[in-house]
C-alpha cells in the first residue's frame, strides 16, 4: 500500500472507531453496554495507535482525550485539583511484567517495591478534609470537573465526618463508593416485590444513587466507601504507610492490601484474588498495583490519562458453557423486540444464571445463535450475562437459524423497522405488552409518580380488565382494588388517593409520561414551558416546533405523528376529562422569553453576593444551561473574583464575558 493509501485507510478507520467508541461510551453510561470492557479497551487502543502514527487524527473530540464521562446536570460543578486520573489496564501477567520492566528501566538506580490492592468496582470519589472535617465530595465527572455530591456522600455511614488523631490541615483523598452485594440483592428483592424493574448491577446502581437529588433516599440505600489514595503529601514516605495513617485517622481503608517486594509477590496476590474474589461481599474487577515509595511517584509522573506509578490488572469475566433451551422475545414499552436466550441453568461468576440478553436481532444473527446450541456465556458484574459465542462443533446437524418473527409475538401485528435503526418494533399501541410497559412508565417516579402501582398490580389490573391503558387508571374505584387478592380497604383508599394526587402534576410530567418517541424528561419540560398548555402544543406545526431551541426535525416529526394519531388523541381527551392538569405553571412558561433562555453559560471564579449553586439555579430557572467547561459553543462566561483558566479560554475563543454585577443585572 502506498503511504497515501494507508493514511486514507487510517483516517477512515479512526472515524469509525471514534463513532463506535462514542456510542459504546454512551451505552455504558446508560447501563446498557453492548460490548465488554475488554473489547472497549481494545478499540480504544487501536484508535490510540492510529493517532500515535498520524497525530493529526487526534482531534479535540477524540474519545482518547477523555478520561471518563461528562458531569451530570443538577449538581454544582467543581474542578479537580489535581485532576482525577484513570489507570492503564493490563489483562495478563505478561503485561504486568512488562509494566514492571518498564518502571525498572525508568528508575534504574532504585530499589522498587509495590503495594497491591483490590480494584473496587464502584464509582470514584474525591474527598476533601479541612481541619479534619469532611468538607467536600466530588464525583470524578470527566476527570477535570465533577459534581459536588457532598450532601449525598455525608450520608454514608462508614465515612467519618471528622478524622481521629491529629490529621493534616488539608487532606485530599481518593476512594471508591460501592454497594455491597447483599445490599444490592436486597434492593432488587424489594423492587421485584413491588413489581419494579430490576437494577442491572451494583456499580450502575451506585452511580445512580450517588447522583440522586434527594440525599435522604441515598441514606437509605446502604452505600459504602473505601479510601485508597491520598492526593496530598502529608508525611508518610510510602503508599503503605499512607494507608496505615489514613486508617489510624479512622478512614475506611480496605484491609486486604499487601506490600509486595517483587513481581512474584504481585502475581501471587493476583492469583489469590482471582480465585477467591467471589467470596468477598462486594464486587471487584481486578487488582491495582502501585509503586510503594512516594518520591518515585513524583519522579515517574504521569501520562495525560494515567499515572506511570500505578497500573490495573483486570480480571477476566468468568465464562461457562451451557445450552440455549429457547430464544424468546420481549416487547418493551416502545415496542422494540428484544431476543432473550433461555439457558440451561448454570453456575458462573458466583451466581446461577438462566437467561442471557441477546441485545437485538442483528447481534443475534451476527453470532448466529440458535435454539439448542451450546454456547459460551460470560458473567461480568451484571446480573444478566452475555452470550459470547456458539460452540459450533456441538451444533446439531438439523439445527435451523433463528428467524426474526415477522409479527409481534404478543399481539400478532406485523413488526416494522424504521430507517436507520437496528431494532424491529411492534407499533400497535394496543399491544398488551406495550400497554403494560407504558402504564408502568406512566406511573413511574419521574413521570406521574403514582406510588404503590408496581408491575405486578398493573398486570393484575389489565388481566382483570379493570384498566385498558393508562387513562383508565383515573376511573379506578376503591371497590375495584378491594376485590383483588391481598388488597384491604386501607391500601385501596391510599392508592386511589395517590392516583388522584397525580392529576395535579405539570404538563411537563404528562408529556414525559405518555411516551412520545424522542421526548424524554428534558424535551418534555422545554415543550411544556414553551407552549404552556397541551392545547397550544398540539396545534403547533413542524416549523413552529423546530423553531424551539434544542428541538430538531426528528423530534418535531415524532410529535406531529403522535398528536395526529386518533388513538393518542382519544387518550389525551380521556386524561382531560378525568381532570388531569395539562398546563404548565405560568412563571415557568414566561421564562421562555428571557434573553438567557437556551443560552449556554459558564460560571467561574468566586461570586460574592450569592453562592455558585444559587446562581446556577437562578440561571436555569430562566432557561439557561449552566455548564462546567468553556467551548466555542459557550454563549456567556460569568467571571467572578480570581477567575483563572476558564476566563482566559473564553477570551481566547472570543466568548462574551461578564462579571458578577453584569450577572445580577441579567438576572434582574
Ligand atoms: S488508584 C491516580 N486504587 O479504578 C490513581 N483506583 O480504572 C487513582 N479503583 O478511577 C486510582 N479501586 O475509580 C485506585 N484500589 C484502587 C482502586 C481504584 C478501584 C478505580 C478508580 C479509578 C479506576 C481506574
């Protein structure tokens, strides 16, 4: 190949990798990963290698530049100083030995020894103690800026709010918040009993919990934390002594760390925990190996992403062989058909599994999984395992490829595939599976928030013809419920009252609850605030809808399609007749007109007249979006006292800048 041609090939491949990695990153954060972490890392390494060869491919938006995910909205954003790095991964002992060899070359004149620790599978947290008192807890966010979740973290019982002994004046620590497996299992047991969807794994549940806006709920969830690193030098000369000192100050340090004089001891530690990890009460996905002497940390330094003095060894997800008894199909709220493998029960990764998700038909076809096949299943941290591959030499001679059903397995209507989508869907709004799931969505927490209406009850109500869709919930009477098995008068009265209360939610809640394609919570709120009432929203044509910031042709078309459908019109009419509020409070509706509406604002430096979170709340109330980092998309930077790099960046990019007085004037 000529160098021109290989350059072109690299360009194409890197574009593809960037797109794929971006998508997989998003799926991961949604708790719906489609590929293993290992596969993700492999793609990332491939991209890194290409960018090393052709540096111009390392664009500013390349996933290789990211340390993690973006910070979420709703919490004050705080910069990490120093940044929260991630770790380079190794997957076998050879790679660990290579890492050790490299360090021995870099610090050739030194005697190296190590500390090994378990790699806890939770979410990382930065903890700041001042004068021995817990001041601030920040999530990792993108490594540079994270969310201030102090209120939530304070609820974690095992974390001292005040340190013992004579701690240093300022102590910045790094650790992991996690959910012990028994706590996770109990939470899921409760959810199952209430007929709610089960959580996927302890790590995602932890991430969701740490970000809950109600810290009382966090307190009920039984999170734990372990501290594994000090970002402040406070006396000890080694990492081992640091861990000892932190423990003496009353901090939760996992006791299973070990000093290792050489690479053989490191390997023995890895082997031991690979074998015994399922006996631990929490999830661990590997071992972290750190150079013990802290002066060498400084000397070895870091790359843009990770320190050179530490490395992670990732355990393999456990695999086992079993048989696919059948391939069944689930129909979700949006009508998407998901194939599921029903397995011969098998013990793997610490639990017995009997189902595995197959994601979608494309994936199923690619792996060519058939009923009766012997397959390799993999159990990572999730409760639902994955089918990795088919063992073809076990395949029966008469086996038939699995065929995509042309009709919905629940209602029998033909299934369709929208252009540009992988998923097959049932589009019959009366399909019993869709109705059941959409009632579940309608009553859920962030929608109409009707407490006490779990999946089991919904199923009973539908089976007994007491409801036909979400609109008939408002027709339910106490007598209807009192007749159900296990229902007394009191619980019936309570539920009817809860349903009644939901009539007073806002239009934004209703728009989210009725499940319009592409209309999630945020878009629902934008629409409700813009139009003020369902009536005027329903009258808007595509052009009017697309004029609204953040609403594109896709959303506009989906809205029109929904509102033009007779069946949806009837349901909305039924909600209106039942007395459900279909308007948005005036104050919020009026904010659309404000000049800050839809503007992207960054707050930096210290404000004197109000706190940053107060400023953020007021800006958001006027429809502005407050973000943590300055880019060319930023509309306005508010620079308080001692504003630093963000102010400079704004000036470099020519972004409009104002000071606190300017902000106060804008806020009116
Ligand atoms: S040390 C600068 N130690 O693993 C080094 N990290 O893949 C900071 N993690 O973001 C990390 N257990 O969330 C360290 N004993 C441990 C750990 C640990 C879990 C997490 C941490 C980090 C991620 C990197």
